[in-house]
C-alpha cells in the first residue's frame, strides 16, 4: 500500500513523484512534495504531476562551448535532484524530467545524456555493476562547466527496448561520454519502488 511520504495519506489514482536526496518518493499532492523540498532546501521546485498518457516536451538549460569527450579518464561527479519519469503504453513514449543536474566535479564534463534503466539488480550503488534493460535514452546535452547546472530538463523519446515480463527497479542515469568512446555513469537517481512490467 502506497502512502504519501510527507503526510502519510493512502494514495489512490494520480500520484506525484519527487526526489529527496538520492531517492524518489510518492506524494499525494504538489503541496506535500513542495513542503518536503522546502525543508530539504530545494528551491523553486517544478510543480508537475506524472501522467501515463500525457506527454509534455520542452527544456530550459544553457549551452557552453562544445567539448566532445571527458579527457580525465574517469566520469565527472554530477548531483541529480527532482528526477521524474512517465511511460505511456498507448504511444510508447517515455518522458524524463529532472529539476536540476549540477556539475560538482573539478572540471568541465564531457557530453551528457539521460538514460532510464530498469534494473534487475535492485537499487543502484555507485561503482556497482547492474543487469537489466535500458528503457529510453535522451538526446545529447552540451558539457557542463564546473559549478554550472542544467535546470528543468525534460526529455521525451520513443521506448528503446521492451523489457521482458518481470519486476524491475527503475534508475535514472546521467551518463558522460568518455574519450574511449563509451558512456559512463556520472550521476544517478534511484526511484523508490520496484515496478512490474508486462508488455
């Protein structure tokens, strides 16, 4: 039985998702979500509900001089706040929203992208290997300078892979393009509850 993370009210029908720390929780309303965010020091939260049939697109972020890859040899450290996602079975569209992605490392990142991953290994732990399926991948974003951030990022894309019937732990990865040509996890957000898929 799902309850609101803030007030404890039993949740029926429409739910609101919001991140607190590195985890995502369910709320009964934007008001309860905002109350927790305000207490946690998150400013100007985006009030948006998650709908399985409604797709909204758009983004608000700044671009910097293009740097194709990370040359440090190791992924940057990115802070991820206010992550949400929705999936519409009717249109096979996945929408990812992130309130804030901040570069907390000591240098500019490489190119970035968002990946919604369905893990069979439970919640993601930094540096750990995971098995599962990538549900959706966003377009690429320009590198972030040190102490810069993207705000109110929204990505809508067609489903990349169809997961086999089963229970998965959703995880949002922010990945960075490295000089070896591969994408590595630079930031992440674990969602609160496993979900059953039967597509």
